[in-house]
C-alpha cells in the first residue's frame, strides 16, 4: 500500500489489516520500558493512533487532541504509538502535559511490520487510526492518505462512540 509524504508516494511494507480482522501479534514498550503485547491491549475498546514522530507539529497536535478526548470516553483505552525512543516519548509527554492516554514505543518496529504500517524508505510509521473492540477485532481503520495531514477526528470519534459504554 502507498501513502503520500509531502506529496511524494511512499510504500508501506505491505497492506495494513482490514476491518473485521483480528489485531495481529506485536510488542511495544511503555514509559517504564515494560513490554506491552497485543493481548495486553485486548479487554476493552481501544483507539490506537500511530504517528510518524511525536516531535513534529501534526503528530503533536493529533496526540494532544486524543489526549483531550480520552476524558470523555472513560470506558475506552486511548493509545498513541510512534517509533520514538522511550526517553523521547517521556520527555515529550512531560513537556506537553499528556497524561490521559498511553504513549507506547515501537522503536523495535514490531507493530510497524506486523500491521504493515512501517514506511522503510522514511524510517517511521504511517499515520493511522485503528479501533478494536474488547475482543481485539478491528472495527475501524483510517489510513491517512498524506502523512503530513491530520486524521479525520470526527469520523474516528463517531466510530468509538459505538463501542464506548459511558460517553461523557
């Protein structure tokens, strides 16, 4: 699959999973360098946002927007994944006051390869949003066509409302 990066076509390592498929197995790392596996994300509806680099304006804006929205959906887990290092993520969260969602590192590119979201020529993840249900089935997928653009927040939040049990 291809997306655009600054108007130039770039290839992902493959085709990302589709709605209806089970979330593939991968491992990420949290701020304490603890392994977070796919099975750890299952159990409640989860919005997974992947971003190329937290230290860029659009990624910063997107992550802060979902951080603000997380308060309105207590029954939903909000996760942002980048391939920034854990140290970079911790520093970024501290500087930006991001506390309502989980920031997980895919520095080892496990998610990037297992979900086919890695852009090898650029060295980072594509900008995407996946929503999984409590059983780990993908119920929503948004692959942002131009990675320098923001995702469609309204569409993603409308989708999460269908799985949230306590929308504020």
